[in-house]
C-alpha cells in the first residue's frame, strides 16, 4: 500500500515513469473503490488530471489501467480516443465500455491502423463492421469477412460482390459467407468462370470450344444448384429474379431437371406459369401428359419444347438424377435418340438449342460415367484376365558406329 503523501509525490515527480505509476495506481483505485462518493469523485478528478500530462507514457499508463474495464468512465475513454495513435488504437480495440456511437466516427474517418484495431475488437456490431468495410480497405475487409460472429446485411454483401468480384481473395471470403444472397453468389461464380477462362494455363490445356462448353456447363450447374438450395429453404425469390432478368431459357430448364434440381425447376415453372408452387410440384410428380402440356403451355413453351420437357420429366420420375451420373447419361442419351428418330435427323429450329445442350451433356456425362465405371471394372475384372504370351522379339545386331 502506498500512502497518500507518497502518491502525491509520484504525481509531482519530474520522472514520467513515476507519474505513469501514479496514473496506473489511480485507475486501479478508482475501479476497485467501494467507499464514500466523495472519495470516488476525488479519484475521478485525479484521472482527469492525468489526461493533461505532457508525457505519452503517463497517458498510456492511464489508458492501460482502464483498457478492459466495463466500469471505465466514458468521458476519459473518449478523451483517450483523441490521444496519440498508440493510445487511441488500444482503447478502440480493447475497451468494452465504448458503444457504437463512440466508434462510428472512427470507422468512418480513422486511418487504416485504426480500422484494423476496430476489426480486432472482441465484440463488434454489424453497424460498425459495415462502416469499416465501406472504407474499401481490402485487408481490413478480409479480416471482418473471416469473422463468423458478425452477420452482414444483404446490401453490404451484394455491393462487395459487385465492386470486388474480380479480387480472388475477397471473392473466396464472400463465397464462404452463408448469408451471401443467392444472386450475389451466382455473380461471383460467374466471375470465377471468367477468371478461369482467362488463365493462361487453362487456355493452353483445353481447346477453346471445349473450354466454352465446360464453363457454360459449370455456370448453369451453379445457377440451378443455388436455386435448389433456395427452394429447399422455401425462398422462391431467387427463381423470380432469374425469370425477371431473362436468365431462364430452354437450356436452363433442361439442365435443372437433368442434374436433379427439381425443386428449383418447380419454382421456375411456378413463376412462369403463375400457378402455386404446391400445385406445380404435384403435377410434376404425378400428372399425366395432358396436365404437363397444359402446365408448360402456361409457361410459354412452344409445342416441340414442352413435349421434350415433358419427356424429360417422365424419365426423371424413375431415375436418381441428383446423385447418379450414369442415370443422367442414360436419360440424355435416350432423349437425344428420340429426337433424332422422331424428326428423321432433321432437328427443327426451335429445338436446336435443346439438341445442342443434350449433345454437350451426352459427351460430358459419358466421360463422367466412364471415370466411375473404369476403376470398378479394373478392380473387379482386369486382375483376373490372363496376360497374353508374347514371343521374344529377335534382337537386332546393330553395326558399330
């Protein structure tokens, strides 16, 4: 214990180390005080006095004593936020006594080091985090996006996707956020597709036409897979956005069914036909050909296209298209052969898009199915096949050079 006269001597010392010690002692005494109110007021006045000390060391000792205290007096903390950078950053990062109103100005006007300090706070509200992100500092934004204790608003994430979709690091951080709106997620997937398409090693390894086909297939799969997840959450807004932005075409309808994204397909059909989703799903699940044709007619599909889609729906009812690549290949092959036979090899113009899609899928799915079949065939059969007996080839006598 230090006597009062000794404390006064420390406060009046010419040595900043002594005055810093006194400041720290005063903060501990203030926070632990349980006595009369006038004593508490005297300690508070002493803390105010240390704010005027010319030494950064003394003011830093004052800040250090109050840094982690919920009961720290806010006027003193606010004064310390205006102090030297090393002090203000520490207070902004660690003090639990500060509220959003105290920090919002720092988020909007502070330098990069202050933004980093705010991003490292143990508890940070969505409001402050979004204000920091709005400053556009990539490194700080990455830190905040990596935190799972903060939930961001859809508008903030959409703006980030639009403005930083070409930045691979931010793109990855955004895609890892579960609350990322589906339209923004699709936008980032398309940015990934563009980046891959422009990568030198990819362009050099894959022929241009095949690369276009692969990227288009990946984008279509992402679009319908995101839609399937939204449909499982009973959130049809994504399907409405796809229809409203003219993203829905014959190719996408076929792709959704071929890859087992039937809930998304049902949402799209419900949106196009303006029929309740439950009724649409009932028709798709068990309706006959007249019911399906009537449904697809309301969607605006031509006769040839709706007949093709109806055939695909019938195939999908008896096949596991969501998980079985071989089943997908079988269905696509069957549809392709039916079109060729039905039209005598002369595919009508209105089915050219659908036929081109089925042909692309036939090749891709055949490769995928073969990759699954060959290892199993090799493990089960090739080990038992007898090796052929080869005649010993005659050795050639080469003349010496």
